[in-house]
């Protein structure tokens, strides 16, 4: 069964998705044991969420991050427009209650503005015909207003964990053969009692990290065989707004990828017209293979064909983000049709020493996303403190 089928089946059976596992308390409860020192590999949504929860419970931890910034695939550009541009994660794909779930502290009031689409007014285009927002696949999805997922993390999660992030530590070896776990870069070693691995699964697929002993066979098999989509985004500013909320494209087979132009300025307090391009899997072609000069010509030509030359005549500037070329990401995320059991295996812990959190390491019951990454961290930490 694919994850897509599994999610659909859960919907038909009325099973709430994803499974809620919020920590009920910031304090240690009597049933939890002290796990000792925890090392978290990666400072994206999952790593930061895990750190935040450990901090709430007074557990010692350190985050080792390969790059020189936190946030991972929530990266945001603040120079391109007068509102933040989300280069990776953009939409909130579940109810707003997930903010409280991640913050896990009833004394904190989350003040992040989001807007749903107006199903009556907004529409999309597909091969020249008008389609509804629902047809495009957006139902409960919301846009952040003059903010991004990154800003949410920066405001609510980061303050209590940022001093524990050590940057530019590219982890190459995790040796969990002894009582203490040794985590190494090419020239430095860190030790811990438990490790939470949150690097993108493509990083494990590319064997950047050597596990000693090797991970269990079923996990190795899942890592090797999981399909990770390529991914890119582009943002183009125009002097006039000639496009609707969405412009959808037919990618065949459906499981091969997705491609969508969309109004990136939707709901923002701005007069700038910015069109976004979201592309994953085969939808990223040919964008990720073109040099920048040809890239913009290609995008303008395909938009001109749909909008009678209005794209070229009102082009101002553009911005491109190729996630395949990011050294610590190497792609977008696990594809929507991945086998549900394989995804579940990715999320399983190993020997009460290694825990996995991140959009790929889940219980298989939701798409790759920020909220999934954060929820997987909730799951990993609750397993770790058991
Ligand atoms: C184009 C695109 C569009 C998206 N749109 C949305 C959206 O609209 N809504 C949504 O909810 N989600 C969206 N997502 C998915 C979302 O961005 C991810 O699911 C989520 O951010 C993943 O968080 P993570 O913590 O699991 O991984 P990451 O954010 O990738 O964090 C992993 C961290 O590990 C670090 N790392 C890697 N290798 C090493 C190493 N060897 N040693 C140490 N550190 C290492 C990386 O530098 C990184 O900081 C999108 C993703 C892409 C690519």
C-alpha cells in the first residue's frame, strides 16, 4: 500500500491524521527516565523541535548542524520582496492547532497570521481552462501572512535552543557500538548517551554518514529504496498582475512529480506582484538543468504562451532555489506515493540509542512537511524519555 492510499483509507475510516502525540507537560513525569546527554544531528524543523522538547524537560542536549544556519528547508529570503519569500516550506498544510502542538506550552499564545484561500473568488488555470482552488489540491492549506514557517520557529522555538547549536559540523560517523555513542566529523568527536538523527534521508542514501555497527537490514533497505523527489522553487516579480492564484500543469504519471505556478504575494501586505514556481520530481525539469540566463527565458516563454506575452513585457526580476544542489539536502522530500511501511521503517529507533526524526522518518501517515517533521520529533523525544 502506498502512503497516498494509506492516508486516503484513514480519511475514509475517519481516523484523524496525523496521529496526535502532543506532550502534555513541560516537566519530567514520574514514568520518564533520564536519557543522559542527547546529540541532535541537524537544525531543521525536526532538530529544533526535538531540542525544544528536551529543553522543556531539562534534558542535556547539543545540536550539531552541518551548515552555518538553522532552519534547513524552511530557508527564507528577506531581500527579494518587501515580504519574506519562503524558498522551501511555504504553506501550512494542517489546522493552525499544530502551532500549539509544537510549542507545547499552554502559557504561550501563538500569534502567527495565516490566511486560507477564498474558494469562491480564487481560481486556477489548467491547460487554458478555469479550475477551482480545490481542483488544484488546496483545501485546508493556508499561506502565512508576512511571515513564514521559519519565522514561527525563530519566534517560538529558537530562543530556548539557539545557544546549543554548533554550526559547520558535518557528521560523517555515528559509532553506537559502545556504551557511549561517538559522533564524528572529519576531525572532531562528540559523545552522547542518545542521538537523534534528523538529516534529510537523501543524505543517508548518499552514505554521508557511516553507522557503526551498520543500521538494521530493514532500515538500510528502506533508506536505499525510498524515492526522494528533486525540488526547486522560483520567484518572479512582475510590474503587473496578469495571472490568477494558481496555474497548474499536467505531470504524467501523476506520481512522477508536481509543478505549479502560484501567486506568492497572496494575502501579503504588499503591492508587489510575485509569482512563485513550485516544482518537485520530474516537474523540476528543465529548470534545474538550465543556466540562470536560459532559465528566466524558459519561464517567461512558457508564461507568455499562457498569458499572451504579458510575462516578458512586465518582468522585473527573479530568484531561483535549487534544492538538489544544496550540499546538506540533496533534493526535496520523499515522494507522495512512497510505500507506507517503508516510510514507517525509516522512523523506527535503533537499540534505544539512535532515534530518527524529520519529514522522512515518520509513522507513514502524512506527507513530508514541516508539521510532519515537528511531529516526528515529538514522537522521537517521547520514545527517548520512556
Ligand atoms: C521546494 C519545497 C517546498 C516545500 N513546501 C512545503 C510547504 O509548503 N509546507 C510544508 O510544511 N513543507 C514544505 N516542504 C517540506 C519541508 O520543508 C520539510 O519537510 C521540512 O522543512 C523538513 O525538516 P527536517 O528538519 O526534517 O529537515 P531539514 O530542514 O532538511 O533539516 C535537516 C538539517 O540537517 C542538516 N544536515 C544535513 N546533513 C548533515 C550532516 N551530515 N551533519 C549535520 N547536519 C546535517 C541540514 O543542514 C539541515 O539543517 C517543502 C520542501 C521543499 C524542498
